[in-house]
C-alpha cells in the first residue's frame, strides 16, 4: 500500500467528534465496526501513555489452517515477553487475509509505551526470530515499520491510523472461513471519563491544535515581515509596502530594514539641504567665503544633489578667486 495519503487512496471516517483519513479499498468497502474498535484500542493506549509506539510486521504460516490457534498462541507469548521486557501495557491488532494464495497471512501491529520503546528494530527482530525458530513460517519486515503517536496530537495519530486501517478492509478476506479476520487484544481505559462518546481529547486535544495553529500563523507573519497579510488599509506614506500596477507586495524583514535606512537617509538629506539654503541666504553671491564659512562643518552640507542657485567665491591654492562648487555627498560618506 502507499504510505502517502491522497484523495484517491483515502476518505474521511468519523470517530466521535472528528474525522480521520483512512485507507480507501480499491474494491469493496471498509469494515466500520472493526474501524471503530481500532480507534478505540489506540485511544485506550493513549489514556495510559502520552506517547505510544506502533510497530508493524507480517507473518506467513507454513501451511493453511482453518483457525488462528497457532497464531494467537504465538502473539500472546510475544505480548507477555514484551510486557516483562518493557514493563508497560502492551496491546496488539492483527488481520487475517487470503486472496489467491494457498495459505493465509497475517498483518500484525504491537502497541507499547513510547517512553519505554523508542524504535522497532530489536522488537521486530525478536518476533521474526521466534516465529521462524518455532518453524511456524516466515516473518517479513515491512517498510516504515513503526510510528510514534502522541496523546491529543492528531497530526501524529492520523498517519498511523491510516496505515492500520488497511487491516479493516473487507477485500482479500476469506468469505468461507469461520476464523476471525480482525484480531485485537482487550484493554480498559485508564480513567472512566475517557469512555464517553463526546470526549475525544485523547486523539484531538484543542489546546495542542491551538498551539500548532499559532506556530503556523507566527511562521506566516515572519515570512511577511511581521505584517498581517489580510490587513487591507495601508497608509500611503507607509514605507513598509509599496504599490506596483495591479500588484501589492509586503516586504520581508531585510527589505524593511533597507527601506528604513533609505527613509532616514532622505529625511536627513532634506534637513541638511535646508541648512545650506539658510546659510547661503545670509551671504552675497559675490562675496568671498569668510573664515566662518571655511570652518563650516560637513554636516551643514546636503547629501545627494544640491538644489541651489547661489554661487560663492573662494580662493584656490594660488590665491585666485573661483566660483564655489559645493561637494556632493553620498550615503556611504562618513561625517564628523
């Protein structure tokens, strides 16, 4: 089966107050009763532990059997061993399938505390070793052999439920066999209040959903340079955004910083230009530059182009008078 959830291979299944993407069979339908039992089993495990690991493996018997006696005996032994080794609650879910082959096969998943077990490699290796050493058949590893799910975190739970919902499809199930097709262990909720049909906080916690959505909104705002993209009213003098024909774009952080520098540059440029105009107005255009003017600080001259009709007389190194030409300063020049 495909591990990526798409519109073509999934559909929405409602459990309690929320819907989840589950496997969509190519033919026939899903067993809704089995699906509800599957969700309930996962919910029960999450009532005991805030983190649960789901481990997958496939088992193929040596020969066909009309019942599941050998398989059930084996998985119950494995459950006992896992409980002792990891000192936690252990549950399992399995399905029996047979399509066109002579023998049936089993899809199996164990659920343990994610605080105790962190990976599937050692567990699946022991299951495979015990199954084959007892000459019960062949055990096969699967792709993506484990999922780590978290209480109330639908984002982590839904992919695992999609994978496990493959067990509950009606397709490839034997119709002329009395053996159980859907097998799961029994487990009670840790607290009675979780049994309510209106309480699904173990699978979807509103607080966690709110935190996740808040982080997503913060990420969007960071990309937008701290502005709210839905803000429709903008001041025409606001340098944080600029208008292009049929296109308005919000500046990112780096561009905002550049715009801020440019705005400050032009503001200082205008102030310094006013200072020069005031100075020139107090002097005759033909009067030689006085000593006071020679000591004039560079800050009294404008940045950029000097818009002035005045001409001052000054002397060069040879003592000759020549028209005064104000120096043009740029943004990169340093001023005392």
